[in-house]
């Protein structure tokens, strides 16, 4: 029995990256394989790390994990651009930077799709994009103080998500097992 493993495998998510395959449905947690990741030896460095880092794991194929981290680094670039634009009262620049992290229908669809098997992850991802939109609203009002306080609120969503979730790269059979355990997500 490994309750953390079971919990781990009931969460799948990707912060709105487009290439993920369908994920498991929240109400039908998959059967756990005997170990995760399968390749890790019983007391290997990954297991040592996992014992220190007790956040909930998000199982991802290598390509998805890579894409998620690319997105994340771009999120940080967006924050950088927002701060620099705000410092210059460049409200158009603020809006332009926020557009990279703001909500759109396409973004929402991706969040729903990616988080289909990760209860709570989609909600956090969408809340993040919606909160970022409030930075744009403040920029349209040319209100720098509000731009910064809404940026602070957005960053709280970033850090709130990071506090809860960690990536866990899984192999294809593990991923397939997760995907088959629920109805198709599309
Ligand atoms: C819905 C959840 C979620 C939100 C919102 C989110 N992140 Fe992340 N982020 C993650 C996860 C999951 C990881 C992988 C963490 C791990 O495995 O340690 C990550 C990793 C990162 C990394 C590390 C990238 C790398 O190359 O290793 C950066 C930088 C980052 N996020 C920045 C941000 C910023 C900036 C924001 C907000 C503007 C943000 N994230 C919002 C989930 C999120």
C-alpha cells in the first residue's frame, strides 16, 4: 500500500500546454502500478527527492513536462515585462505582456482538457489566467498602483500552485493506464 502513490496517480495536469493526450476522469482514479516512477530503484535519488518534496505529483509524459516548463518560463518572462512596462507607465506594454498569460476561450479549453484527470489543477490554472486579466483591466484604466496589486494577486496564484504540485515524469505505459481509466476527455 502506498497512499501517496495512489493520490499521485489520481492527479494529472499540465498548465495549459496544448499537446497533452486525454487524461483520466476525476471520479475514476486509476489503479496504481507497483512503483512510480517505474525505473527508480528502491532507494534511488528520485525516491530520496520525493521523500523531501511531498507536493502532489502531476504525472506527465516527458514531452508534456518539457512543454509545461517552457510555458512556465514564459510566464516568468511575462511577469518581467509587466514590471518593466509598469515602471515606465507603459500601459500598452503592460497589456501586451499580460496577453501572454491572460484568459481566452482557447486557453480555457486547454486548461479543461489538460486538467481532466487532475482534480483542482484546472481550477487553479483558470483562476491564474483570470487573475492575470485583472492586470489588463487596471492597465486600461492607466492605474499603476492597481496594475501592481493585481500583479501581486496573480503571483499569489503562481506560488499557490507551486506550493501544491510538482511534476512527475512517467513512461508511456503508465500514462496510457491513466488515460484508459476514465472516459475520453474530448
Ligand atoms: C496551475 C498551476 C501553476 C500555475 C498557476 C503556475 N505554475 Fe509555474 N509551475 C507549475 C508546476 C506544476 C511546475 C513544475 C514544478 C516542479 O515540478 O517542481 C511549475 C514550474 C515553474 C517554473 C520552473 C520552470 C523550469 O524550467 O523548471 C517557473 C519559472 C514557473 N513555474 C513560473 C511560474 C510563474 C511566473 C507563474 C505565474 C505568473 C506560474 N508559474 C504559474 C504549475 C503552475
